[in-house]
């Protein structure tokens, strides 16, 4: 049985102030890698269901006095985002309270917050690391596939089966223009730019591909089509499990990466255990990550 903080207000208030302050500082000093790429939304239920709709195809010609043609809007694919629950804690013992003057408390609080932030990064990276195995999009196909389904017929691809190279990035860009269609078969709106996300081992190569004035790795004096025609930012993600993998993500909301926050990362109120006088420090959050469509992202898990 844990004793509530109200029975020891002075001591618990001081401890809680230290824990909250350290957690807040740690989150500021460790910027999120996953959040800038995901569409992040709040949730107020156990799971969120995303259902797409396939609208009208094209408007047919109609002769004078002839009847109009009618089409239906079809329900598309469905994907549920179920909030996962995370929690971890540590005891701040009576002996530590007597001898520590909050030094150990501050360090353990920093480690606890850091563990939560790392967990978020690892789960967000699953959409890429497991993109050809267990992670799927609403059409029940793995994330990176050459045969994604469209509701009103046809398929599309967001898979490049090659390690990072200039030609592989050019292939990815071409797929955005040729294969990324809406469920009724329309080409997707052009993106304002892209994020090229790579593991640390590929950062140098990615920079040469994107930033070189001439074609990277070539003695020819041809202009670098990628640099001249497209705005591409490089993002380095150490949580990619394969050092050869990479992905190109459309900027803004033109992609399917989605996260729901049911309960934000939060340090729980400090409690005191009446049986041993330990203070209990805990952190908890509920969140989900995934994709609500395959369009807007092209990737490779390495050749």
C-alpha cells in the first residue's frame, strides 16, 4: 500500500519539484527525431479507427439531352491505432533521502525520462524497421511494397529494392509521380519537398547525393537533377536497425505516418510507501504509431 503525498507534503513537494524539473529539462535537451516526420494527433479513446474513401474517378462526356452518369463513393481500407501503455519507475529509498540531497534523485530522474524518450524513438522507427515484415498499411500489405492496392482497382509501389544511391533516390522520386495515386486512381498532389531519412552510416553519402552541384560520383559535368529540381532535407536516425536502409518522405501532411497520443509522457505524482519509507518515482504514457496510407513515403530496408 502506498501512502499518498498529502500526508508528507513538505518532503514530497520538494522531491516532486526536482523530478518534474529534471524531466522537463531532459525533454528540452533531447529533441525528438520522430515527431517532425509524423502527423501527431490527440486521442480520447482506446483505439482510433481510420477509414479511407474512394471518390469519383473522372467525369465522362455527356451528349445533349442524355442522362447523367452516376458513381458511388466507396468505403476504402480501415486501420486501427490502438494505444499502447508504457510505464517505468524506481524507488528513492529512505537512505538515499537521508544522504543524497537530491543528487542521485536528479540523475535517476534524468535516466528515467531519457528511457521514455528512447522508447518513443524505437517504436516510431518500427514503421521503417519492420516495413517489409510485420508493419502493414490499411490495405493489409507490408509498408514497403511494389503491389499496394487501390480501392477502385489498380496497384502502386513505394518500394525501392536498392541501397542508398543517386539512382535509387531518383527512382523513389519517380515513384511519387507515377505510382502514388489516390484510391480512385488520381495522381497525388505534388509535395513541397521531401525528407530523406538515413542511418548515421549513410549521412555522408546522402549529403553528396542531395547537395552536390554535379552528379555525385561521376566525372561528367552534368547538373545534379536532384539538387536543382527538388527540396530535400536529410534526417539522420540512429534507430534504423539496418545500416543500408533509408526512406524518402513527402513533407507536410502528404504521407501516412501517424501517431496518436492517448496520454502524453508524464511523471506521475510521487508516492510514499508506508512499509519502507521509499518514495516511488514513475513515468507513464499511452501512444500509438503507424501508417494510415502507403502513399507519400518510399523506402528501402537495404538490398
